[in-house]
């Protein structure tokens, strides 16, 4: 009963000064809301990065052409075509973990359809590219090996290109012109969205590799089989690193590179990029949450200040309670209950405010900001700890007042 009575006295004291109690809670409310919001935004950022990288394709290694040294000058990736369609076939044939290796070329073009035109990226690909990147057709059909073998004049449009050239009309069966070459649209690709660098993956036109090299973009005079990149899909995620090493060894062997020579190609393991990006996002989320936690500490200092003022104002009340038999621990418990109640109530209100803020950010920014227990629970517990830590000193000071001196206080 003594504990219940003490708790009732504490709640009555808080209710008697509602404005002061509300202002005391404000720091905790803002602190908890900031922590919850930052953690939610950080989780959303991690999910968005993962989604963007996975949109490129799962278990994907990209072999880029043209990183080599010529006459003492280091050439950048893509400046010289050093990988070929035959390299892609060798990977599929000789490396067991490789599911598909799809050679590709790429270039910028102007596409014309009737009175509309659009500047976009054109990719010359093989059917294996769609398997490597897990890319389906939203309508129509994909390219086939017969299209590549016959260098047929057909094209697949990304969603962005289809929208800008045809609007709401169905592009299937329509004719577009690329470098004055007529191409029949056979399909529209499913939407992929943006990459982590902000590049629109749907702003593209895909044609058979042979068509691109023979009729649209041209081919290397030194080697007609050369390509700009090879997209390699590995069967299992656990085999990514081993597959990368096997690909490097195979290409060095095929390109007759000596041990002291650098690679004349570049490998990009998208799984490693994903792990790196997610790790960076986690660090950023923790940093933001740590910064937001500072406001909780500030709120705790506010609680301590208000409680010290409350002790001073209620000195005669404390003396009277001591005179009629209240023990020091009863006074200590009362003021601790007041501090913890302010903190926990502010924490609950902060969680609600943080959830609303996260929803608003997700709505206006157009990305997810999920509320997770790992952000809410620590913030709430920290708010309670702040109440205990910063409320203990005022409570202890109140409990150690001399009853006689307290009754004489004016």
C-alpha cells in the first residue's frame, strides 16, 4: 500500500502542474521521435540500396573491357575492347559455377518514332542477358537466339523510352528508326527503376548483339567479335568469390597475359558492392541515431532542472510528510516515480510522433521508412534510463532534507 500511495502522490503532483510537466516531457518526446525517425529512414535507405543493386540481377559479376597499359599509359575501363563473345562462351563451357555469360555492347543513339524522338542508350545483347539480369517482358516477347543469328531488325523498349515515344499507345509492332535503320518493336521490358548512381535502367533500347554491331553501333576493326562487357550469372551466391577467381584466371589465360602483366579487363562483383553499400547505410543510420540521442540527454537535463525546482518549491510539503512518518526512501521513491513517469510518457508520445514523421517522410520522399523494433525499443528504454539517471539526484536531495528545516522553509 505504501508504494501505491507514493505513486498516487507522484501522479497527483504531476497533474497539478500540467504545463510544467508537458514542457519537461518535450525534450524526451523530441529525442525519442528523432531516434525512431532516423532509424526508420536509415532502414529505408538500406532497403532502397539493396533493391537498386538487386535490380541489376542476382549473383551477378560484370566483366568490363579495356583496362590495360599501352606505351606506359594506363587506359580506363572501356577505352579498348579486350573481351570477346568467345570469352563468354568459354566461361559457360569451362566454369561449372557459371550459369550464363551474356556478352553485350552499348552506345548512345537517337530514336525516332513518327513525329517523336528520344535520346537514349542502345544495348546489343543476347538472350542470356535477360536470364542474367532477371529481366522479363511486360508485353510482347524477348529476343531469341534466332534474332541474334540472323541479325534481325527488331527491338525491345524500356518503359521510359516506350512512354516518351508512344505515350499510352501500344508500341508492339510499331517501327522505330535508330541511325536511319528501321526496327520493329517486339516487346516492352518490365520496369527496373534506377541504379544506385541514379541511372534510369528503363531508359534503354535493346537489340540483338549482331544487329547492334553490324548495323547500328559498328564493331571493332581489330576484332569483330569484341564486346564491351560480359554479364556473368553465378549459380549460387556462396560461389561468387570462387567464380570471380576462376573467371580472372580463365581470361588471363585466354588473353596470354604474363604473371607480371596487369589484367586487361575489370571484374565487378555486385554482391560485394551490395555488402559495402549496406554496411555504409548501417553506419550512417547508427550515426544519425546517435546524434538524435543527444536530444534525449538534453531532455534528461531538463527533467533534472525541473525536478530540482520542484524540490525547492515543495520543501514544506516534504517536511510535513517526514514529520507525519514518511521515510527517506518514500520521498526518494516519489520523486523517482515522477521523473520516470515523465520520461516514459514522453517516450511513448515520442514513438507516436516518430512513427508519424517516418510515414510523412516515406510519403513525400517516395521510399519506405519502416518502423522497426530495434529502433523503437532501445529509444523507449533509453528514455526510461534518462528519467532514472537524471531524476535520482533531485530525488536524493529531497529525501535528505531535514524535516525541521523543511517545515521552517519559506
